[in-house]
C-alpha cells in the first residue's frame, strides 16, 4: 500500500534490502573501513 503511495520500487523496510540501496554516511563508511582493517 505505501509502496504505491510513495512510488517506491522496493520495500525499504524489508530484511533483504540490496546493499547498494542502503544509506552510506561518512560514519558508516569509516566503520566499515575499520572493521575491514581489524578483522584482517
């Protein structure tokens, strides 16, 4: 119902959101970078 109203192409509240559709802020990019460094 809300998808049609807001003309959305996918459900933004679904558990299976494509990663390229996720919001990427400076903080989340930094966190991902640090995780990659420390996780090895």
